[in-house]
């Protein structure tokens, strides 16, 4: 089985990518043409008068942006009470508000200003849990949310959950009790193990199509200030005092600022004026995880949804540290007919070196089997129904050691800035990262954030 993503299927096949054909000078060079690169370019062009060149080694939107689940979610990759051990409370509050409020507004801004008409659905989606351990973590987060003035999450616990009385003593007021049937209905399953449900705003979109369309809009809106070069791999970046030179193999790009939006950047070598110090540190702070997904079509008779199941049934190597299966359902046009596309992800594998990732490697049979097992047990349980997974795909995620996206200027040389490190959830962080980067490029001094790149991360010293 090949790497066959439903999102790339919808891109403009007529588009003619242009490659860098001469040496160029620009104010800002954005390396990486996924959603993070395009969002960074969008806000820099909109909010400053800088010239921007977007340099993409392959094609726009063909990285993780074209191989994800397309689920728009507001959660950070670590529980808030865990982040509060490392960062000041106001920084945790700001980060969560950025995810829950600002990022959605910025997504709307991009969508509206670019005049897009692509499908973007918003609805109440769900998370299902089977274990007391997960529940306790959610409840601790709600306690912290209250003290930070954040909206409490709606946590429903099934009335017959055996630990209800015990958690009630400590966390009364931080959850609601509900009939088990209501929880299972929200999660669209009959699997009785799911006894806890959290419901909140989610959305779905094709982030590759979004990326491509926003780039097209930017090219039209800023013909003098914006250029896109695809099939233009940046092998080296040499950082100087107030500028950088990028080695695009046959040509060079000189820029005042460089924004790395590469999802991880093991395939680029960074020479700082003082040597390879930045390069070495970041090679150690990022690692790669390959996520596998399958999708099938069904009748268009249900509304869109996004549900995550925290479920111990996966046999992958659990690279993200918290196994869950994510399912989305959305309207999808295929062969000129409208269907619902059900896409499911969860199995993943760690790579010790991202250069080993081959984007065309065969989709493994074990991942397909695992996803099918999940579907049959939990979502589409009719034993007589044979499911034809017409899409099977995989993509590379860049994980940072502390599971937080890196957004901001390199402390050792601010000519270089980062908007990278998806940590499993990257659509909204890429967008608010882009806006934050634009403000830095503009010269604003921003309050410290949990996403700031740092030389050392001493506990509570941020
Ligand atoms: C299986 C899977 C499921 C996911 N599900 C979700 C989800 O449901 N919700 C969510 O929010 N997030 C999800 N994500 C994460 C999300 O897709 C990513 O965080 C987001 O798309 C990252 O965008 P990006 O622009 O940072 O990276 P990418 O889209 O990977 O873009 C980086 C680009 O940089 C280019 N590049 C790299 N090195 C160089 C170089 N040296 N020179 C030039 N170009 C270079 C690459 O070719 C690539 O196009 C998922 C990811 C995967 C893989």
C-alpha cells in the first residue's frame, strides 16, 4: 500500500511550482511550506512591510500538513497541571488561552482575509477515557483552570463508575455525573469501558488545501513582496550578526531574518557565527515520530465530528507517550460525489533519525490491521460490513523534548527564529506561532511564553 493521503488528493493539480533559479536577497526567508510557513508568511506580510521568500524543499503542504488528521483541537500536548510545575501560572494561562481563543480567531482571520471557500467545519467534539488515571489528570487540570480563571472543561463521569464516590470527595464541583448511555452516545460507541467524556469545540479542515490556497492568495495580494520557491531544499544556513545566507544547493538566499518552519530541522545544518553550537543543541532537542492513518468513505448521512479515544488497545511503540486513537468524520468529495470520509489515526513509531523517514515508504500492514481492529471494536461494529480503506497514509511529526512547540527567536542569534515542533497537535499552534513570529519580526517585545526557545530550561526559572 502506498502513502495515499486524502488531503493531497484535493490539491490543485494544475499549479506550476517555481524553483529558485538565481541568487536572491530578501528581508525574511521562511524555510518550510507547510501550514506553519504559510501562516508565518501571512502575518509577516500583513503586519509588516517586509519582503518574504518562502522556500520549500518539496511542494507546498506536502509535509505533515498534507498527512495529518486535519482535526482542529485546542489542547496542549501536556496536561496544564504538569506545565504548571515548570512554568509560572500566568504563562500557562496565556498558552492555553492562545489555544482556546486566539488561535481560532487567527484561523478565522486567515480564512476570511484570504477569501477561502474550502470546507471548514466547527462543532462540539469529544474525548473518551476508560481509566481513572486519565480522569484524575483531567480533574487536576480543572482545579488549576479555576485558579487561573480559565473556563472549566465539561467532564462527564458515568453514574456507575466505581470510583465516583472517591473522586467526588476531592473534586466535587469539577465534573458532572451522566447516564453511561449519554457518554457512549457522545462517543458514538457501545464499548462499555468508556466511562468518562469531555466535550469541547473542535473542527476539521484540509490543512494542505488551506496552505495552498492561502499561499495563492498571498502571491496575488503581495506580488512585489512575496515569492514562493518549491523544490528548493535549504541544506545550510550560515548566521551572521544581522543577516543569514542560506545554501539552496545551486543558489544562495541572503536574508535579514530566517524563520525555520521545517517541523524539525535535522536535514539542515546551521552554522552560527560562533560555530555549530545551535545546530548541535537542536539536533538533540528534536525527535521524529511517524504517524499512520487510514480512511474510508460512507454515506453522507451524519454530521461532521472529531472524537479521540484514549485507549490501550494499540500495539505501536506508543511514541507520543499517551496512546489514543483519533477519528474524524467530514464531508468529502470523491469522484464528483459527496460522501462522509472517516479517517482514523493512532498507531505511531519513533525514528532515531528523521533522515530515515522516506515519504513514499510502504504503508505497513500492521498499522492497517490495528486501525481496522479499532474501527470494528469501537466505531463501525457491524461484523458483516467489509470496510474498504481507500486511503492509507503516513506523516512525520517533529517532537520536542518538552513536547512544546518552539516559537520565537534563537537566544544565541536572533537572526534565526523558529515556528516548529508539532508534538502531535500542530494546526492551531502553527497559526498562532505565525502571528507571534510576525510580531517579533516587527520588533515588538513580547511577554515570555512557554513556547520561547531557551538555552536551558531550569524548573520555574522561566
Ligand atoms: C499522522 C499525523 C496526524 C496529525 N494529526 C493532527 C491533527 O489532527 N491536528 C493537528 O492539529 N495536528 C495534527 N498533526 C500535526 C500537524 O499536521 C502538523 O503539526 C502541522 O501540519 C505541521 O505543519 P508544519 O508546517 O510545521 O510542518 P510540515 O507540514 O511538515 O511542513 C514542513 C515543511 O518544511 C519542508 N522542509 C523541511 N526541511 C526543509 C529544508 N531544509 N529546506 C526546505 N524545506 C524544508 C518540508 O518539505 C515540509 O513541507 C498530525 C501530524 C501527523 C503526521
